[in-house]
C-alpha cells in the first residue's frame, strides 16, 4: 500500500513524475532499439501517455487520432494532439518541435498530409519497418498504399516488452489508484442494503472515486446481485437488491493514467449466509490466494493459472499499468506460451466460483512480484460471514479472531 498522500509536498519525496516519464521513455526506446522496427506509430491513448505523459480526453469507444505518437529509433517521441495549444503550454519536458497538431485519419487526404509532415520530421519512411500498436482496416490500407515499400509489424508487442516491468514510480501510481478504488468500495458498502438498486451502489462508488481525483473508471464497473451473479453478468443494472443476495462489486479508479481494479462479494443485509453460499465463496477465496502464492519470480503465468483452476472464467487475470489490461495474461492459453514472472511485474488476479440458484462469487487482488512473497497491495477485507478459513497470505481478514 502507498504510504503517501495524493498532493505533492516539500517535506517528503513522493512520486517523482519527471523520473516516471524519463524511465518509461527509456524502457520504450530500449525495446524499440532491440526490435526490427525503425520507428513506431502509436495510436492507443494509453501508449501515447506512456511515451509522453500526455493525458487525453478518454472515450467509451476507440477514436484513433486523439493522441498519436511517432517514436523513431534513436530519436524522441513526437506527439500529435487536438490539445496542441495546451500541450505547448503545459508539457515543458517535450523537446521543441515534438508537439504537433492533431493527426486526421478520418479521410484519406488527412492521412496523406499527416505522413507528409511525419516524413519532414523524421525522414523518408518508404522501405522502413514500422511498428503499429493499433489500426483499423481503412487505416492499414491507407498506410500500405501511401508507403508501398514499407513493412508494417506489431508495434504493441514491442511496447509490451517495455511496459511489463514496472518502475518504482509506476508501482506507487498503481498503489494510489488502488487506494482510490478501495475508498470507492467502502462508499459502495455504505449504501448496500436491501431495497437499493445495483446502480445506486455503483453511483456511490463512482462519486467517491471521482471526488478523490480518479480520471476515469477501469471499465463500466460492475455491481451484479442475486441471479445475475451465477452465471455472472458483468454489468450494472437497475435490479433491486434483496436481503440475502450475493452481491459482486467490481470497480476501478484511475490515478495519473494508472488503474485500480478491485472485486469483492458480500451478502446483502444483516443475515447469515447459507452453507452453499459459504462454500462457493471459500472456493473462490482459496483459488485467489493459491494463485497469489504461486505469483513468485521464476514461476510462470501458467503456474498461476493452474493454482486457481478450476475456479476461473475465461481468464484468471491480467497485467495493469497505463492500460487496465496488459501483459502478463493468465488464461488456458498460458500453458502454450508461458511467461516467466519477474520482479516488479504487476497484475490482478480475479477467480470466480458460482452455482445457479446459490449465487456467484468473484474476488480480486492486485499484486507486485517481488523476490519473495508477492506484495499484495489490495488491503480491503473480505466478508467474514462467507469465510471458514483465512489464508496465511491474507493480511486483511480474520485479525480479530
């Protein structure tokens, strides 16, 4: 857990954002240098932020062009943004000439003009190997027509090699995002009672996270209750929650582009759970901490997945950084392409157990791989009414026993 407040202060060293930006860019440049690509075209807003520190206007759907970065091998990132004037005034760490007006990809003529400008800035691109992190069929066709001698490869894979190991300041940002998310979880629990709607519970969480400075939310956020927990329906509705319902709350706040992601399951009301509900919760809880225990340097993502099986949906978890969903991933496919865990990898583990007619449970922890036991920085406790046994790695629950 982060020991710091949110504000910068003069009396202690907190998150060093100059160092954060510098070290992220150094990692990306190294990954590009070690790749076959000559440069990267970066269209994902979270990747643009990783390379430049630019905070974009986030959308509920993808909109290419809002934040575009070109990173040439051996050079500095060039940012193209509709917030051109603001960037010039507020991003002094960017070198002269590396902030440019927005790239227009809505018409072919706009793409042509953008490529003309890029080539004035970095040189002729024909015959180059260009890594692209995201594109549409129309954009892909246009780039190939305009640069017929160039080769296009997966630039996202190059960036993932840079992003998978977190720096000191990235870890602190993740922990701050988690603290904001935990505050949202508490706000949700404060209003959870028989007779409220799922959307009432989510509104309280969203309000509190926004009050604490959350830039956006990790997903649409989920409050699922009663029959919507098994099978698990992963969105929030207007269903009225009833006493005795299992309620899954899955939320995530955002701090300086880094994402929290926290899931807990509670019984609604001042009521004892059934034996069947306890069993379902215990199975999920054990799967969570068994997976956490396997999250050690030298093990693989396949080892972690196997430790939680069979209490998983299609995925056990995912990495987190400037994207809420990045490497490493944890799925049945992990055994066919295992990733060895290394110190300072960050990810979220979220098993699931459920039985129609009884209810479903999803639980989630965020952790950092260390040289020993994982740093499980999710500190929010579980519903003890649903637990029979507390795992040794769980430092949040059962302390009064």
